[in-house]
């Protein structure tokens, strides 16, 4: 059974870089059928897509975050990572990683398996 | 930019039918997906490709889509269905931007 686990610092200082890892178990990240994504949720607010990556290196980012976001894959460790630069308090929230599957007969992907999420607070 | 619009809240009594709507210009051409998020938990997929139900999701959950509006229906809502529900789709203009609706708080009491 596929499982995803987010990990990383729970506290980040303003203007610094947020770095998280999503470790994939029970399946290989080197599967051409899937993308792997990051989603976040500010306290008391809705879900926001951050970006998605294919193990080949192809990536898509939310235009509103694109200048600050990097998502990378490490196939040898079966994990992918999120880097968000120059954070502010507005980046505080729960960060989820997820597997993305392509819809039938579609070019587009959706999240079918999620990690439990990790809370990140941006504060001095 | 592409947006999906949901009502902020829906309230029903146990046993009643709850309907949550999601509107978006691209919905006639692209699938919509629905997620349930209970308090403090990760989202769970309850409807995919407009109308399909994943294994393990009760039959009382169903989805439909017509024109620019998609609907999640919970027939005979139960107290355990109380949660936030999000619709999801993708901007079909070629940039592969994933988009969530703003979410609907379903209250069952």
C-alpha cells in the first residue's frame, strides 16, 4: 500500500528557506504514470496547490508561487522535496504531499493518495 | 486566472440529502474531483472523474456535472459526513495549473 510521509522543520524564520521532504514507501517514484505534488493549507483556510513533478524532472508550479518554489526528485531515495524561498508569515500552514494520477482519457492529473501533512510555522 | 467557486457552507439534518455545488468555466471540458477533509486530517478523494466513487467510499456519495456546474450529493447524510469538501480540477489552457475550490463546510445536525 502506497504511503507518503512529509518531514522537515516545524519552524522557519522569516526571509529564510522552507525545505520539506516527502518520502514515498510501498511503491516506486520512478513510475511514468504518476506526478508527485505539494499542496498547502494556511490555518483555517482552504487548499492551495504549490506544484507538481514527474520523476523525469518535468515540473509545473502555481504561478503565484513560481518565483520562490523548487520541487526536486531523488529517485535513489524514493523521495521528492519542496523548497520555498524568502518565506513570510503568509507561508505558515500545513503542507501535504500527494501522488497524482492522470484521469481516464485525459491530459490532466488529480491527487489520489495524500500524506498526513506537516505543520510549518514562519516566525522569528 | 481559472477559479472554482463553491458555497462556503451547507447545513442539513441527519438523513437529509446534502448537495454541494462547484462552478467553473472549464468544467464542460474537463473532469471534476471531490475531496472530503475532516478536521485535522488529510483530504480524502470521494468522487473522481465527475461521477466515479473510489473503493471504500459509501454509496450515498455521488457526483454529477452539467455545463459549468458540478454537484456532490450525499444522500441520507450522516453525522460522520460533517467535514470540509473541496472540488478540484485543472486549468485547461495548457499550463497544467491544478485548482481547488474554496471549500464548503458541511454541517450535519
